[in-house]
């Protein structure tokens, strides 16, 4: 898993942090396992991704709760960076490190997939909704979604559904 993520360009420092925190590990089949924890630190979500560059295997582990998706945080912050996937999140932090910026002043959250609500669904993505519920200090949200049709539609839907008071 470490070799695979480094091949994807993820910083060894970021990988080691995730492994040390127990939110990234390799399962028996050599898949990457990304873990999301609740506010008490209890694992509530896990997603498997193949570590082979020749496979696109992705799977939410049975019993996972997307309200507690993969997240990196260094404490209370008023800024949240929101991503489609855990690897996108890790890639962004790596880019911050590459240009010498300290990434630890914000929170980083994966939606664990693209968000595509039906028109009559006024709910935010589960992970974002839970984050905002448990982090009232959050005021700034950066939508770091893919620049494809799905990512742009997801960004529009999130913006339409965000309550007032967020930048």
C-alpha cells in the first residue's frame, strides 16, 4: 500500500501520518483500507481500494457509515477542504507540502464518492452533513471536487443545499 500510494505521488510523510493514526492500512489482499472515525475516535467507516495500478476495485466495507468518512484533522478549524475520495485528499495535502505550506490549519474530508442527489433531495452529502453538525466552528468550505461533469454537478448541488453562513 505504501509503495502504491507513493507511486501515485502521495508524500511519505502523509502516508506515515495516516498509518500511525490507524486510518490507513493494508488488508490481507493488499488493498488500501481508508478508515473514518467518529468524534470519539471509534472506527465507523472503511473503504477498500485496490493497490494494483491495473485494477479499479473500490468497495465500502459492509456496515460502514458514510457519515464518518475518511478525514484528516489537527484539531478545531474554521476551514474544511472537501474531496470526492481519500486519495484526492492525500494528493492535495501532498501538493501543499510540496510548495512549503502548512496543511495542518484546516480539516480535510472525503465524501467517499461523488455526490449526485435527486432534484427533490435537499440533503447534503452524509459526511458533510455530519461534519457540519459536529463542527459548528466551520465557516469556510473549499469544494475540491473533480473538474468533470459529476464533480461540477456535485459542487452546484452542495452550494444549493448549504445553509446560510458558510463561505
